[in-house]
C-alpha cells in the first residue's frame, strides 16, 4: 500500500532463528518500509537503516515499559500516512493498539497442540505462561501470521476465532551458494541439545549406520550448545567433525560442502535450517511429521520414531552420493 509504513515490535528477539528472520525483515523490507523498531537491547541490526530504534532491557518491567512507549509513539505519528504494527516475538500486546496490528507467531508450543518442551522447569513454565498470554490477548491484534499450513492448522485449533494467514519469511542469504566447493561431507546435522531436536536419536542412527557401512564416510555436526562429552561418540567407519556456535557465514560453507542434511526434530514451527540446507544444495532427510507435510520439494522421508529406518535411508544415500 502506498504511503504505508511498519512499526516492528520485537523486544524479545536477539539470537537464533528469530534474529536471522528479523535481520532479513529489516534488510529486505519484505512487508514494506519500516519507520520504527522496538528491540531487545542485545539485538544489533545487521545494517544501518533509516528508522527509529527503541531498545528495551531483558526484564518484565522494561518490556512493559516498551509496550507503553510503543503506544505513546503511535500517538506522535502524522495522520496523513498509514501505519501498521507487526508484533514479531510470538506475544500479542497487553493493550490493543490504535493502529492495525499483526502478530507473527513462530513458536508452535504456544498453540498447545503438542506437549510442552521438558528441557527444564523454566522452559516448560515459560512456554505455558506465554501460551496463556497468547490465548487471553490474541484479540488485541487484527490478524496472526504463521509460516506454514501446519502451523496455521495448529493455531486455528487453539484460537478458533483468530484471523490467520500464511506468510512465510525466508532469510536473506548473504552468502550465495558456491557450486565450486567440494562436497566433502556425506551428511550434515544442524541443531542443539534441546530434547525436541533429538540429537541422541541422530547419534543412535549414526551408530547403526556405522555397523552397516563398508567404507569410510564423513559427517559434520553443528550445534549451538558447547556442553557435550565428545569422548562418548566414537565410530569405526564414520569420520565425525563437531563444531559449536559458528557464524552464519561459516555455516553456509558447511551446508555447501555437504551432500545430505539430516533432520530429526519432532516439532518445528518452520525449521529454518531445513530451508537453508536446501538453498545451499543439500538433499534433505526428514521425518514424516506435521511441519514436513507440505514441503514444495522432494526429500527422503522416514518414520519419526524409527531409528533403524533413518539409518537404512542414510546407508542407501551414502552408496549413491
């Protein structure tokens, strides 16, 4: 829409996939020109942009103040232009804004259509309370955007009266795919030690694969955690390389150097690494679960609970790739 500007409210985004998508949103102006950003004080935009920035510290009080400041900022806007607000951090405002507003929902656990994560009591409680905030205050936005058809179905089940739209937001790929790089790794795994990611399930599949192999293969694992006992992971036919907390640019190189990307998560709202790996030329191996229902590209599927099937599929691919 002509003469329309956006206010991005993202006071709880500063790292991980959320940061990558926020960077892309600001850099590409994917939804339109941005006039203001309300951000976590730890977030630093990847490039200089011509918009107002208001920072909030990581505390309940400061985030309440940030919403108050948002409403005050709205009052100062000129009346001869159209403005909208995008709440980018999963949670709707506590007070309905005077402008049309949209919530971008990226956390599938808040829909309560799957078990809450059990990595720690704190993680479980945070997701529980945020799901209640979503339930109570979703009426304060005009629309909710999600990234996949599965996520729309889960959200509609939890918020039957909400207006929902599918608005996938892909990252800005700062590093272009390089077809000249050698495909030196047979498999790449990108994740964390969160229970939902099922890193142990992947290691078990590697163990079974190791027993089937008749030749040496190379596997690279990239995690965002550093607490891992590497001495517990030993194979005969798999040369394993494990890296922690690497840059996004370095990650793109490892994607490009890998033949196959293995995914083991049970629940994902969108699964950014899936699309990154595809962009950089990996063949995808993924479980048959909700978030892989409507992928628009071919991939090798396996039953989510069947570790033997995953190992067999990897063994077949290691013979032909």
